[in-house]
C-alpha cells in the first residue's frame, strides 16, 4: 500500500503534528496524531520513513505553491493551470486531486503560516538537499506559470531558499531548466522558430556551464545534474511516487542539453 493509501485508509499513526499535520488531517477529515488501536502497529509513520517524508512533501508542495501564487496580489489563471498541470503529471486519483486543490487554496489564505511550514518541512526532509532542490524547482514552475517572475514572488522565493538552507545563487540554473521546459511545452506540435544559437545557449544554461568549459567539465556537470534528478533516487529519499514523471521530464531536458552541446562540439573538430 502506498503512502497515500495508508493515510486515506486510516493510517492514523502518522503522528506528524505541526501545521503540515494539521492541514492534511483536516483535509482527510480525521486526527492523524491519535492512532486507533487497529492502525497503531500496521501503519505507523515513523520519523524519517519514506512514507512520512512523501506525505510531508505532498502537503508542503501544494500549500506553498498556493502561497507563492498569490504573492503578486492575485492568483492568475495561468498559475491555477500550472497547479492543475502538476496534478495531471502526477496522475492523482480523485481523492488526491481534491486534497492537492484544498492545500493550494489553504496556502493562499491569510491564515497560512509559511515560516512554520518551511521549518517543519526542512526538519522532516533531514537535510536531503536533492529533495529540497526538487521542492524548489516545483515552486519555480509555479512562479513562472504566467511567464515571468514578479518582484514579490522573487522575495518569497529567496526567503523559502534561505529557510530551507538552499543557496539562492543556484536558483538561476534551476530557472534555465524550468524555462527550457516551458518553451518545449509551449512549442509542442509547432515549428520552433528560435535560432540554433539560442537553443545552444539554452543548453549551456541548463547544464550551468559556458562554451569555455572543457569537455570533462561538461560531462561532470551533466552527471551531477542527472544524479540529482534521478527519479528512483529521489523517490528513495522521499519524493512521492506520483511525482516521478516530473523528475523524468527534467532528466530528459538535461539529456537533450548534453547531447546538443556534445554534437555541436564534435562538429567543430
């Protein structure tokens, strides 16, 4: 049984507490910190367990996404569509989709406690930097849902990175990956009018290097990024299984960028 099945099926031994526990408990309509006699042993979500981390990731992802969406003063149709697209990528069942939507709207409410949510999320992730990075990447997708990053969104994003101990200096490379994905999504089924020079420039940005870097540096950056985004590795660290397609899409973008640069460099010899 998956992490969601354990929760929805009566996994009352979650014992998470805090704002994340309160949110998911309210949405599922029962108290997660009061295990029943029948579920006490079978579905105990111990600290550090994969299922517990997956539940935390799911809850924090959609609630913080809602908070970021209203940062510029309104929640745009594009931002709502982005949240829905993430849900589609995750192939959520009806119950999970309903929970994700409720978390999104809770996040944009005045009662949302961002500080406490981020503190609890970081504690539950136990310094798993690749998991925190994936969380930030998904939030970046929400920020760029309407095609641009607004000043207020950027301020909150910097704050999120600081609270989670993720260097904001690394966000620019993540942005390149997100924007490349968006362009591919928008141009799907159409003729790509961008010049080969622009596409190549995108590829270098995705890998976080420049044309002056050596082939060995190119390969090193490529391997590091592929390792960070490897779906199986992320799931083992606590990424919900439903998000595997999101991670897979990112590895495909990284692979395309590496192949393009490698092909271009070979053509120059």
